[in-house]
C-alpha cells in the first residue's frame, strides 16, 4: 500500500528537516549490535549525552580562554602621532610618537584612494564586508594548500585577523597563535564596525622602519596624501605590509618592485585591473627613496602642541598654501640679504581675525639665524610704524584733517629735538603727505597734542602690549620707536584700521565655537578710514602697483629692525627683517628691506586685491580751501591766535574730567556746551565729528553718543581750539 498523501509522524518530519541526528544515529548503528535494538538505542543515547558534554566543555574552555586573554588593547591601538593641520585639514606638521614611530590617523572613507581599497580587499580579504572576523573558505583553502603542498601558501588571515596580530604582536607562527588571532578577530567584529576595523588596520599596517599606516607610508615614500594614488603606487602599498622590512623602498627597491608586480598580476587575474593598465603600472620604476615628514608652520605647530594637550589632531586657522608660499619667500629674501638675517611674516584675515600664515623665521633649522626663535613674537622697536595711530587719534579729536597744513621745521620739546630720517625739513606740507613721507617732526607735534599716555592706553585697549623700560612712562619718543612691540600685535592693530577702527583679537588655533569674539576699540570709524586712505597713497617700492595696498614702513634706531605692515580690504600682512640677536645691520631700512617683501607677500597669497571700505557716514572729504577755517592749518597746543582784544578760547562747560549723569539730560536729551573767548564762527565736534556751530550766546546743545567717555572740542575761526573729556554715566 502506498503511503502517498499520508502524513508522516512528527518524529519523522523532524528527522527529515534536520538530517544531522539521523546521520549520527546511522553512524552509531554501524558499531551497535544489529540483533539488539534496545542496546543500540541505549548506545545512541549515551553518545548523544557525550557529544553534548563535549560541546559544553568546548564552549566552557573557549569562554575560559577568551577570559584569559584580557581586554582588547584598543586604547593603545588608537594612539597616533600628534598631527597639526590647517583650516582645510591639510597636514602642516606631524610629531613622531614617544617610541619614534610615525603613525598618522586615517579615515578610509575620505582619506584614502578608493582604488587602493579595492585592490587591498581583493588581494587580502575578498569577503571582508560579509564575514564575522574569520573567513571559513579562506581558512579551508589555506589548510588544503598546506596538506597538498607541504608548506604554507597562504595564511587565510582576514583583515580583522591581521589587525588582531598588529594589536598583539607575536613572534612565533603556530596554530595557537592563529587561534588567538581568530578569537580576537571575532571579538573585534563584535566590538567595532567594519569601517572602524578598516581604519585601524590602515593606521597600524607596517611599511618598513618606523612607518606605520598607509598615510605615513604614502607621505614618506611618495610625498603626498593617500587620497590620489597612481595604480603603481596603490599596488606597491598593498604589497609592502606582507614583508615590510625586506621590501623597504629606501633599502630594497628591487624586492618592492617585484612584489608590486605580483600584486598587479593578481589584480589582472581577478579582473580588478585591466592588462593594459597593469602593464603601464609595471613600467614605472621603483626608486630608493624616503622623504622627510612635512614641517610647515613649525613655530605655530610647536606653540599649538604646548597649548593643546591630549588631542591627536590640532586644527589651526592657517592656510597651508599661503603658509608654504610665504615660508619660501622669507627663505629666499633672507639668503639675498645676508647669512645672519632672519625674516618674520604674519598674514591675517581682516574680517575674522584668523591668522592665515605665521612665518617665525627664515629657516627653522638654521642655527646661525636662530631659526627656532619666533620673531613674530619677539619684542622689538617698531620705528615709525606707530605713526598712523598718532594721526588716527588726531583725526578723531578733530583738530586736524588729512588736507590740513602742518609745519615740518626744527622744533624742541624741552631737551628733545626730533629730526627727520634724512636730516632735512620739508617746510609746510599737507598732513597727508607728512604721514606718507613718514616725517618725524609733524608726528611728534601731533603726539604732543594727542598725548603719549593716551596713545599708549588706546593701543593697549586694542590688545597691543607695549613694552617700556622699567619705571618709565610713555613719552614723545614712542612715536619714533622708543617702545617695544611684537609683530603679531602690530598686525592686529593694522587689521583694526582695515576694519574701520574695531580690532578683532587674532586667533591661530581653530575653534568650533560659533560665538563671535568681542571687538576692541582702536579709533573712530571716520578716523580709521582717513588713515587707511592716506596710507593707500604711500609711494610703493620700485616696480610695485600704486594705490592697491595701504602700508607703512619703519626703521628702528641703529638699523636693527626693518618693518613694513600693510592691508587691503581683505588681508593684513606684517613683515619684520633683521638679526635675531639685535645687532645693527648697516643699510637695513624698512622701505628697502621690508617693503618689497610685503608687496611680494601680497602677490604670493594668490588672491585678488580687495578694495578698502567706503567712507563712513559723516566723513569730511574736501580740499584744504574747502575745509572749515580752524582745520586748514594745524597749530600746536598753546599756539593760539587772537584777533584784537579777543581772549583765548576756553570751554567753560562741561569741565574737563567731569562726570555727567545721563538722567540730568532727560528733559533735553542733549549736553550743553558753553565757551568763553575765541573768534566766531566756532565749530563743536563730539569725538571728532562735527556737531554744529556755537551760537551768538557762545553756547550749543549737542547730542552725546551714549554712556561712556566723550571728547568735546571747540575750534574758532582763527584755528584756536580747546578740548575737554567728560564721562556720561
């Protein structure tokens, strides 16, 4: 009778769905007496219990073995060389690890050529993305090859197993060591993602000597990041880790080339690479070479690693392209100027205050030039480079205008008698020309009117640290360089002029914070624009284009320091030239030594020149003849002009230094100004901006800008003036 269409019993269905018990029972039946079914069933039962016990013991033994291994040394494996990168994450400098190894962090997704990854996985681990740490097919193939050929042909190790070996290196090659790798590989696959495993392998793989990881190898052997490798380079980097010491390019290029060609042949067999491409790659010779690790912005990198602790990657605001160009410029110009000359260059973005380039010396490794001394942070005499700030405060106070006339003549301030650089005098000149020609006498006369202490206080308020001799107060000599300042501070001040009087503190270590940095006040907007407009017309060096860069030069006493600082609408650059030891260099003049470097630096940034800001509202643009009578000529303090029996001009209210409660102005919303003496018409200025004329009763109501210090100036028809500073609170 046929059993077709009948339902099998449950035990039979289970046996058919899982043939393993049936096979085991059949195997045991071969050894059991056929005539005694009860005894056979007993043996099967005992065998099943024994197998189960063996499985339990094996699992327990494996668990005990895993526990004996201890935790995975992931923290140690993740340690890398400290790297300093630019604003675009390009490598500036890397520092070797404590034991001398170069191990650079790498991201397989964004930092490695995809074609290299394709070749690596095709050659080392075809099923990397699908297995769980151990590839049974690869292990079986390796075992079969060992049995049939009598020696190891391939190890059957996956990328994960190789990573386990790199994390816990062992000298012996044994089944125990292989088992250890397998267990660790399974553990790695459980703890990490495939991408993390690949990243770790690419960072730890050996490439000979003290090179670890594809990034260190690519930079050392090819001088570039592994993002864009040629086919020949990719195949070479696939081959090196299998025997890194015997295939080192700097020692065994022939062996490396042979290994590369074997990789290419395998890629052709597997269909990863075409035969034509492989032939072209094989034709590329492998040279004996190893390049040094890049060292861009070494001074910035040293300072950053000192400031930022326990961070494997430090990002700076620098631009690697600009940094490289300006380092080359400093090195070339220093060689032309002499063996003891060094150069410092600082470039910043006006809008953000980010430092784009920081060249601390002409050559970091030149001991004769004291290359490791950062001259951008050395305190030196600024020469005439502080003059624009004297003129800026004079413009702000409203007693002088760029088109005002000023006398360049012999003058004495007590025992101090300033002289011009060329020991001559120009006579009466416009204020604009006096600044452009860097005349000393007009600058000192304006500083005498502005006040040395006020200039020093304003520069300090804007973030510049001026250094004076011990127990010495600011004096008139500071206008000609009688004070110490750093190039970095000078560049920050000039960038404030480019920003129309507001200074942003410079930043060199990049921050992810979106908070805006607090701005510092340098001078009034109108005054800053006037300074920039005057400096834009300064005669440039020979063969340079006019009216593109607002700049100022300076030469310290004794020809020890040559300076040039300039800006356009986007970038401010400062240049210092001199000997680090402060020794004089005959003929070292800012206009001759530093200004050409400045203009060349602007050209090498590779950016188009940006125009300066437009004149702010309230800017008085007029010729000398169109200026109000008091502004047509500058007269020193105390040099008052009187007409007939008129008394000297004097502000009667408010009193100088007084404090005025803003509540008292609530009814009028204005501050009354009352004067005595002087010649009508008279002009009132508040913080350098015209606020109207004094009426026939010799008074005027003016609107103060708000709480804080307010400078009120009154000038009469013959040029006499008086000024008071009050505080609105």
